[in-house]
């Protein structure tokens, strides 16, 4: 996205920053002449180049070659404002109430038999504990609908989900004391599209009357280990925007009962979206037991890096094994199962404990009410208040009308009995999740400012999950890695397409000639891509935990959207790059440009298309989708070794011609690249002026190490790529282990969702599978002097099993089921590409104590390396046979590089009130990254500076003006009361902010 337009402003900006820096350093470090003279050199060099630029504007234009022809000898220092370094150092000294790293440290992780509550302990109580204040019980009916698992999304909808929702409308209207809640908008929207207006009005009425609640309201209930925060936000926006347009509702409580472990990133995103409460369920049984003994199952979840309490969100952790009825009314599943009235004798499901439920009638109501009240009381002893949550539901429940009657009628009889016997000191009723949280807040006086102290504050995460014994759920961090990689590719294309489309839409409104741009058709394609990507964030999709044919269904959706997004990018690029907009013509059958890579099916790797060269020149367009100036190596395949490449100004560009190999040892003559294996391994070494590489062909992996001989960011790290094929193996996992002499002392660091870093401890008291953690984009080990970072372009499981080691699990193949309901192993392995960058950095100014800190940050170099590997440049070519109209040398929508720590998450056109049509407004989502300054900032190849999180709005865009920019909540649901057009964006480190923007 960034390009050359504002290079002179940028240099001038760097000049003033560097001069300020000199004053600062001369005051503080008079003795350190070396640094000061180096900075002086760069100022002189920079000012020389600015003077050259003023004499000869052509000299400062990236498109003519590279910045390095401009600054041959300058030692380029990264211009970082010293204020911007304070955030990381302050965060390191933070202490919160409960720190998950400490909890892991003190827990023995033994597994004694706890009696009826197998993983817990016996709970006792005193009969008269509720005399002064009765127990308030909220029974919360729910139905967990997986958008794909054992069946595809469509099949589940047809067989179960549509009936659940249809019955909900009928059954809730029969009695206004009944309640129900729903979370997956992917299903709700599909159902909504097929019902009549009478039914729609009934749903709106039920919501208004508080009988039906939407919880979380994302497109899906996402996994929290593998997704990138881009996709987590996107599926939240997609759900919330749908709710706003169709139902006019704004969810306020989060409900996540099935993701396999929980991430604080999700807590942060919900808080930024305006939520007050959240609930989680799948947490390690030892952690649940510890929290129950300490009565800290309800807590304020605070981000590790938060210097205050602005990220606090009230979180309820369910105490028992599962979210089904046997494990939600109280500690004894044998008894709770008797109150799951779908399991009445004669039905399809029964109780494994061999005691069936009994229908409630006058003859047994007293005894039965007492039995369940005993469970409620015991469960309430694990919490700090007299308000109790008792969920009532399971997977795809309430599909049949009879089931609604069984549950609601029998429970109502129990409630009526309990509530009419004051000596029981209980008030029981149906409720929604927010009914429960409202009562909880009232009870603990949480309205008042001072009383956050009633509940403890917790920081950290809940990985790696074990549901029982040594059954750790770490395999899914890697399972079906082909699709984890495809997911990341689609995210990059979706972001690129959103940004380009938003700009093209503004461009197309500027003249009649351009109004033929297919804005509505392309908006439909974008919407479909958002939804297909959103669907894939579901906790049985990106996790690789669904049936083979369901995986194919997800893959087909991703693949279909990938092709459509390429179309959107090409057509948007066309209207933006054209020099004379009056010559614009749109013809769907003959696109103006084409992408240079092609993927032939949902489960095959992409390959480069061969560009056919003739004496007639072709244009190669390079789209840089990130907000930083970028000096990148671009690879394309051509059909002739005799090739000349010219910059837009007609100057030759450095090229390296390399062979395209046909297998390990033969050169292709039509430039095509399959992979074959030989034994012993063939090793192929390539040398060149731009890059050199070593390729090793092993039986299960083609392993490539590539070094770029370029100045700038790409020359700083080693590119590692593995093409993995374990299709012939049985019960194997393939890992890449990196060994070093770094004294990492059992500590390593992994990212959570590409958003933040979570320190990890390899513990000998845990089995190997428990010491594997999710990595979305980054993992590192370090000691006082160096940090070694593995950057990844796909989510995988990582571990550091010995000092100085980092290993990443690249694929796994299981020949049998693991008894968690899937009913199959993982045997649909594909040839899979894994892409990494390995970065070694020197650390300075560190001390040994801080290694124990619960917070850590990547360097700026690391952040931008990660952005580049996850958002590669997109090459496009013009068609050879079509006469090409004149194009702009560069199209650069940004005035200059964004500050180094600022990332444009998305520029997403908002839907108009009409279905699937764009409005004139977009959501601009920005993220200011937290970074650690204590690394070398010399010659790291970054052309940006930091600005204390400030951006002047009028200095943002180059070809467009900002008509309005107003702050809003993360997913556009809430506008702050004082929301008005702003002229300067100011953001704190780690913050993600959304703005409504109108460009013209």
C-alpha cells in the first residue's frame, strides 16, 4: 500500500527526528561519541540526499531502482522516538493478582480421584448458609451448533439447526418465562434468509422482551489458538454488522464453551467491541480445580501488557468437565444427568451412569427439587456470590418440539415448587447469560467504581488444554497444516482486496466513465470471502478436527474465495493504475491484468505461471499490500533466459536468472516445478547476485534455506521453506528442530493470534505433549545477549524441549480415532508448504531478572519481518496480446510509510442498508504494536520512524482526501458518546482501534 509519493516528506521527517535525537543523546550520553558521530553521519547523508532530491526530483523515486543507489554509504539508523521505548520497559514491571505462569509453577498436576467430581473434591455446605440471603439460580438453556464437524455446515443446517430455530420461535411464545440464547450468526443468517416476515417480527419481539439473547454474535465461535487476530476481528464484524442490519441488536456477553483452550486476545477483542462479560469452559482440569479451591472461577481478565485496568473484562470459568447437562448442574454427573429431560426413558439418548431421569409430577417433585437444589448449593460453594449459573444444553439440542416440552415443562415444575417453599431459601428461574451477569454484578456491587476488588484480577492464557489424564489437546495446533497455510494466504488476499476495493470504489465515483466498475458484484464476492474465511475460524475448521469430507467443504469454500479475490484485486488495480481514466473500460471476459500464480484445486499447492516474453514489452505490476516502504525480491517465471527488466523511468533493474528445476536434478524446459525424492538426499546449491540457496531433498521433505544478498529487511533473516509429504507414514509427526547455543533455560516465547507474546516454561513435571504450544506467527528463544526468532507464515505447534532448541511440528498423521467424537484419525495429508524466516538479533541493556517477566515484545524488525512474510507482494502482468493503455508509474495511496509500529489491519467497505451493496463508508482498523527497543537499530532496512502513536489524518492519504473520520468500537457496534470527526489519530501501544472513514 505504501509507495513513493511522500519519500521527500519522509526524509525531512526523519531529519527532524534525527536532529531531536542528537540533542537528546548529547545531553544523556555526552561520553558516547561513537553513537553521536554515527547519527551525525546519517543526518549529513540524509540531508545530502534531500538536497540531491530537490535538484533532481527523479533521484528520490523508488521506482527508478532502489533506495540503496541513493544512500550508498549511509549507515541508516532507525528513527525511534525514545518515548516509544517506555511502554515495553514499564510493562515488564507489571504485577497482577493471578498470573497464569505462576499457577503453572505451583500446580503439582497430579490427578487424584476426587469422588463423584472425579477431577475435583468433595463439596460440603451448611443447611442454613442461605438463611439471610437466598440462592439465586439462573438455568440457561442453550444449543451448541458447530458450523461443520461430523457433517458439513449445510447438512447440519438442513437436518438440525433450522428445526431448532423454528421451534424456538414457537416454544418461547408459549410461556414468557422461557429463555433461550444463540451464538453462531453463520447459522442464524442462513435461517433468517428463508423465513417469512411474520416469523422475523416474532424473533425481534422475543429479543426485545429478553426471552431470546444473542451471545458473542460472531460469524462462528472461533478457535482461539490457530486464528490470526485479523480473522478473529473480521468474523466478529461480519456477525455484528449482520445483527445490526437485520435485528438491531448489540450483544454484550461472550459465550465460548467449546474452543480447546482460551486466549487473552479474545478477551481483549471482546472488550474493545464493547462487551462487559464473557464465559469460558475448556480449561485444564487441574487449573479448574485450583481455581475452585481458591474461589477464583470468576475474575477480571486483564492483558499481560496492560499498565492500568482498561482491558479488564469480567470472566466466568465453568468449573466442571463439560458443557453438557450432566456436568453443569453441579459436581455429581450421575445426579445432574437425571435432570436432562431429553434422556427420559424411551428416547434416543440415555444416561451412562444407568440412572434415568424421571418426569416431574406432584408425587416426586419434593424429592427431585431437593436433589437438584443440593447440586446447585454445592456448585455455588465454588463461587463468591449467591448467584448461580446452570447452563442447560448440549450439541444441537432442542431440535424437536418434544424436547422443548420435556425440558421447559419439567424445569418449570421444579422452579414453581422451589420458589413457593421459602424454607428452601432459593429463587430459581430460566435466564439468559446476561440475566446471570446482571444479577452477579448487582450482588457484588460492581456498578460502583471502587469495587473491582471483589473479584481477583488474572493475566495470562489457558493453553495447553487437557480434559482428563494426560490427554493434552496440542495435536490440533498442527493438524491439517495445508489448510492452516491456505487460511493465511486467503487472509492476505482478503485484506489486499478490501483495501484496493475501498480505494477503487472511491475512484469509480469520480466520473461517469468509471461508474461501470462492477462495485456491487465485487462487493458480493468480498462478502462471500469474509464469510468463508469467518466460517473457517470455527473451532472444528482451522483446528483440523472435522471429518474428511467436511474438510473438503471448507477447503472448497476457501479456494473459491481465493479465486474471486484475485478477480477483485485485478479489477481494482485496473481502475487505480490507469493513467487516463477516460479510457477506462470494463470487460469481464478480458481482464486487464492477470496474477502470476495459479492453484489448480482446493488441495494442491500453487505454482507460478510462465510469463511468455516476446519482442513486444509486457508490464509487470507489483502490489505491496503493507503500509511500509519495501525493498523486496520478486520472483517470476519466464520462458526465456534472455530477459531485460526496466523501471517505470526506463532504467535497468538488477535481475538474477535462476533455473526452474524439474525434480531434484533436472532443469525444466517449460519452467515447471514438481518435487521428487531420491535416496540418499540430493543437495542442490544455487549461487546468484540476489540470492543463494541450498535445497535438500529428503524422503518426506524438501528443505530449502535461502539467503538474500540485498540491503534492507529481506537480507536480515534467513528464509526457510519446507515442502512436506508424509502420506506414506503411519502414526508419525514430522518436526523441524533448530538447535543453538542460546542459554534459554527452559523458557521460550510464542505469540497468541499474531497479536501478543506469551512467555512459556517447558516443565519436566508435564508430559511432552503438554509442553507444545500454539504459534500463530512467531516463536523465540533468548538469553541475555541474543534472541533467535522463528517467523511463520502458518499456525503450527511449537516446543522448546531442550536448552537452546526450538522445534515446530509441521505435519502429523494418525491412523486411529482419539475418542473425542470425531470417529476417525487424520489420514488426508497433503503435500504441504511451510514457510518461515529465521532472525537472529543482538540484545543490549537486558538483565537476568527480567527473563522471569510475564510479558515480552518483538523488536520492530521482527514485527515488520512478520508482516512481510504474511503479506507477500502480489505480482501481476498485463496480457501480451492486448494493446496496453498508459499506466501511472506508481500508484501510492499513502503519503508515506506509516510509523513503524502502526499497522493497517484493514480498510473494509461497510455494507449499505441494501443487501450486499457497498455504502460510501469504510472501517479503518489500525493496530499500534508494542515493541522492545533493546536491539540494534542500525542498518536494519526499515524506512520508517515512530511518532508516539500520532498520525495527522490529512497526512494519511495521497490521492484521496478524508471527508470524515470518526472513532467507533472495534466491530462498529458502538460509537463513543463524544464521537465526532477527528483530525489526529492518537493511539496507545498494543491498542487496536476502528474508525468510520469516508474518502473522496
